[in-house]
């Protein structure tokens, strides 16, 4: 049960950070990312990274809860489906975040 709670807390924390980024608050990102983004690009950059971060949070919650339900019920289908959906969502989140960094930061480093 503690694993489920931990996963849900991490997922909610990522969703909250994503919401902050989506609203244009990019202070949660590394300084080298912030200083390379032009002033007029802060909001679109924050929105893309925020959406990606929120998707990552949801993904973590899906994978963690699916694994927990699978363990409790003994039905491995829940774990398998949640793992597939989670991997797809994490891939989408990474694509959005990396795209935003390349577009508005001119690179990921």
C-alpha cells in the first residue's frame, strides 16, 4: 500500500509542477534552460513542457496503480495494460519536452 501512495504522491507532484509550467512559471526548470528562452517564448515553452510534465505524472500514477491492482487482484492484465499505456504516455511526454527544448532552447543542453 505504501508503494501505491508513494507513486500517487509523485504523480500528483509532477502534475502540480506541470500546471505551474503551463501557466508560464518556468522557475522549476534548470537555470540554463530558463536563460536560453526568449521572453516572448516563455509561455509557449512553459506550456509544452507543462503538458509533458503533466502527462508524465499521469503516466506514473497509471503504472503504479495498475501494478497495485494487478498484485491485489491477481489479474496480471491490469499490470500489463497499465505498463503499455504508461510507456506510451512517458514516450509522448518526453517527445513534447524535448521538442520544446529544441525549439525554444536551441538544444537540450
